[in-house]
C-alpha cells in the first residue's frame, strides 16, 4: 500500500527557510514566504525602517539553500555550486535576488547578491562565500537596505521555471511492406471487387486502390484470390520506397491512399470501423445490438487503466437516447522524409450502436466543452498504445503498417494548469453568455 512521506531534505529545506525568517525579523524587516516549495524563489524581504516602521515597497527576492555540510569548507569560507537553470532564473528579472546558504544545525547562514557576484566573478559557475564578510544576520541589515534602494525599477521577476513534458499527436510510421504491386484490371469501383473476391476479401484484407484501369496493392496480385480480378501477366512489383520516398505528388497521393487502406485494416483487428462520410472521416469502436458497454484496458503512462470506448445513454423512460463511441481522425503526413500519422481524438454517436445518431452534434459539442487537457491527453495515450500494440497469440502482428511511440518534447517553461483552466472556464462562460458569480466558493 502506497504511503505519503516527507523526506529529510524537505525538512532541511523548511528549517533553512524558518532560520531566514527568524534572522530577517531580528533585522526589523518583513519576511514573506512564497506559497510553493522550491520554485526558484523561497520568499522576499521588504525593507522596513526599524525606528518608524515605515515601508516603501523596497523588495529583495530570496533563494534559500539549506545544507548539512558546506562544500570545500575552510576556516574562512566555502563554495556553493548552483544549477545553471537557477542562475538563469535569478538573473531574469530586475528585482534584486540574494542567495542564502545556511547550515541550520549550527545556526549559520551566509548570503550573496547573485547579480553583483556574477558581474564581478564573470563566467565562473561556483559561488564562494567569505564567512567573515558574507554572514547573514543583523549585521547584514544595512547592506540589504542599500541593495534594495539600488534597484532603479519596480519589482519584476520572470515566471517561475516549470519543466513541461509535451506529448504530440504524431506517431512515426516505422513498418511498411517491402514491395507493392500494380496490375491491369477491368474493375473501376471497390464494391464489385469485394463481390468478386467474396468471402476471401475479409480474410485477405483490402490494402489496394483502383486507378486508371489498374489496381495498386500491398498484396501480391499474382496470388489467389487477387489473380481473379486482374490480368496476372501484367503484374509488376516495385520497392515501396519508390512510392513512399517519391517527390512526385501523384505517387505520394497514391501512397497515402494505400496507407489509409492499411490503417482501416489494422484497426479492424480491434473491432473498429471507419466512417467515410463527411464530416466524420473517423475510426471508431463498433457497438452492438444488445448495448453492452465496452472498455479497453491500457497502460496510461504510469499505471494500468481502462476507458469506456462504447457506452449507451438512456432517456428517463429507459429507451436508448444515443450511444457514444470513442473515435479518432487519422491523417498521414510526410515531414523531412519520414511518414507520420496525426491522431486527433474525437467521438462518434449512433442511435442504437450501429446506425448514425442524426443529432450527433449536440452530445459532441457537450463533451468537447467539458473535456480538459488531461482527458484529451488520456485519449491520445490510449490510441497511441492501441496503434503501437505488438501482436500476440490472439491478435497477429499486422504486416503492412506499424507505428512507433508518439513523439514527445521537453520544455523548460510551462503554464500553471490551475490558472489556465480558470481562465478557460471564464472565457467559455463569457462566450456562451453565462453569468459568473461575483464570488466563487472554494469546495
């Protein structure tokens, strides 16, 4: 059973901040801690006249680093090596920032003005503290006041650093067949071809297109049952890169059509269908006449989870109103010589699990309005795992199309999700004419 813990380093950090708080009050100044732990700045000092009590909005930002032992310590000093991202953040604003390194167990604290030190020390990454000159106690009060008064502008600090991991909706194509085949045929439409192939069509798939009295396919057209729908003597074989890597737009279009055919066959293994009608053009989980909900288990990043991919919704009288199917729109793109599938999660609605629900726009708009980033991200992860799932004894590896993991990116900046969602909620309410309460009650 998982339990919550507080580490010794967390306790040490809090001791360091508490020690700074005590020392600042002894100087007669005001200490204000930040609301979050270890976000780049731990608090601020406002300079106060100890005699009159007057304050004038003269602010110094403080970063606390509490340690049990000083690095390279001698009788006269020690070194501290800050992270590059911390230095960049401290120097990013025009408000003075001081670094206070403390050893709470010995009641010792030392400080340095980050900007002044870096201007004098140059590109040297380490910061050296002089124990006699840099002591952080009541004797530092005047130097701190001088530092705050030396700031020419109002207090400004860059946004707190926030590392973000972004997952894209692009899945790289990593497996294709080696060959494709072209042959002459008298067929002009797909339906008669399926009729000619009969029961064999569902067994052998439909990774082929008809164009200019020819059939272009990933399957070997010389083999049954395809030899019954084309002139076997006209069959030519080509290496797939002659189409996939071609700069000719016509060949690229043909290849994308083949990829779309292959994708339809690939997801069919998971009991999915393709809705070709406008404006859907989406792949969705099939329903069933008895309206049994269907769930899909997958690994959602850190834990195993599942999602309802088919669910009926009922009216008050017990009659089915509509059914919701998890779906995605897929579009192939070629970037810098490589092919990718763009996956856009969406939903498909039927009236009985099979037939399209004619008023689908209402529930679709409703769910899109309610969904937030985490919900969409969860769907994307589900689709990415399904499309990259390897074959097993129950479901063989699909031979004509394979995908790699969704591309992800790391960023050193990000948005506070809580603030973003609050703004999004208000913008949505205003756009729909919904009146917001004057005060919101915390729940």
